[in-house]
C-alpha cells in the first residue's frame, strides 16, 4: 500500500506524529434514535511531512459531509465573543477600516465576529458553508453566503465586486483538505493593499502542552509559522506580522499581504517567532517522533483517575461537548460507566449524545441537580470561564479536574 502524500507539497508521508487509533467524526453528535445504529470510525493518525513539516490527517470525509450541517456555534462562548470584539476594534484602530472598506470573513459561523465590524459601520460579508449556522447569521442581519472558499468561488465573488480590504480566516485554514485551492482563493479575494489575517492553533504549543486531543478529523492540518509562511508564499502572499494569542490553548494570528505590496513592512515579530520554532525543534523530525508517548501517559493518568473515583463511589461528569473532548474520550476508551454525562451551554448540543462514547449531553443546570464529586473540564481552553460560572459546585465539596496538559484536580 502506498503512503499518503502531503496535501501541500505532495511528498510521501512516512513519519508519524501520533496515532490515536480509530475515532468517529468529532462533531457527529447522535440523536437518541441513532444510538442503536452503527457508527463510522476512521483512523486518527497524524503524520508529519519530511519536506515542509506540515502535520496532517488524511481526508476520509469531504468538507461537504462534515460541515454541511454543523453543531458548533461560536456565540455560546463569552470569552470567544470577547476575543472577537477585541480583534475587530484592534483591526479598525490599526488599519483604519471604515464605511468605505470591505471586511470578508471565511467560515464566518453565526456572525459572532462580523457583528462587531457592522456595529462600527464597516461593510461586512460572511462566507459560511454550514447552512444551519449561516441561517442564524442571516437572521441576525449579517450578509452571509453559503459557500466553501476555493479558487472558483473567489473568482465568482470577484465578479460580484466582493473583494476584501480585510480578509479574515479564524480557525479555518486547518479545516480545508485542499489547502492550495483554499489559499489560492484567499489570494484572489484579497484586494490590492488589503490585509489577510489567519488564526490557527500553533503546532508548537500543541506539542509543548500535550494538546493531542485537538487532533480530530475536521482538522486536516496542524500549522507552525514556518509551514504557514511557506504555504502562503507559494501563492504570492507574504507574512508581515504575527501575534501569539491564548485561544485554543495557544494560537497564532498571522498577518499577510500580497507579496509585491510594500504597504505593510515586515515586523521583527516574524523573525523572532520563526527563531523560537527553530529552537523548539520544529525543523527536526526527531522532535515529532517523541510526541506520541505523551498522549499515552495522559490516557493512563485519566483512566487511573476515573477508575479510582468509580471504585471509591465518587461521581465524575464532564463540562463541555467539544470536538477535542470526543478525541480524548474515544482514545482513552471512556464510556458512561466512568463519565456519567456531560453538559454544554449550546442548546444545539443538549439532548444529544457524544459520538462513539454515547455519553449524554445536558444543560449545565443538570450539575446542580446531581451534585457530582468531580467536574472534568473537557473544554479545557475555557477553563477560567467554566470555573467562574460553576464555582457553586464547591458548596457541596465538588471539585474540578483538567485532563490536559496532564491530569490535575484543582483545589
């Protein structure tokens, strides 16, 4: 059997980052009537390209199958809304976007970000492939096209005068299997003198903080600055600035422009972060080879904790129903006997069941009804927000536990 090839440079993929076994699609939540039916599981094996160092998963299902109807709505996280508002204000202040400008967001979800530009009088357009999510944005008054972006779509939008002075892609670059077609579309859609910003989880932080649970089938690629620069450059785009931001356990916000456009000078932060990645070892294949053992140790620690709690007559429930939690629970083999249920603020997930594990999802109020001994925070990137919202569990002696980067019970 031939090796899969790199989705960017077509080099055969012969090196492993981590093999997490077989897993269902992480956002394929189940209705009660689905529980007696077979589920599809796919290999969850992340490999690293020996040429460009792009870490990636193969495409088992198309974006149309994964994102045509989507369970994730951005507006149900207060901290994410705050992040979006601060971003909008920063872009307007730095680059002077106003009523004469055009802001286009790719994978705009429910309008969580564009609403803040619209409130400042800046014209906006969302491009969102999930029809159920796009409908929510449209109902909120955010112009939204239900499309996937690629070269063909970008030419179509250009023909309709939809070029972007600010082109935004938050947590979307990792979600496209044809990364060259996608970035080629960004190049076409970006106006001359325009700014492209892309946010994505930073591969270096993923590895440094053992965030293997953020590997799931919707995330086709895992990116460093080194690799992102190479991909953008191959399509005539130049990185001129980069920021490290705390979202998703540590992300990058990359700023790019057309390669021949000298409007925005390259800041020293680009060279500094590039050097940080080289020091960490992202250019060396042996750095990637050592990652898999961390995942195994996390599995053992989580199972020890859950089994010990069960034998002691303690109840453990989850907080959050994120895709990362589904990777973690399926990899560790956790089922309802060890984690009674989980809760989520999104009504779009309540009443459903986690894929693979069949653990039920309730509203957060369920916690006060059952008074569990431990709340395992599956959405660990929102730890501070969740601990603040659920501080009342301490009244009955309840405690919080974190699975990542290592099992920790909070005092």
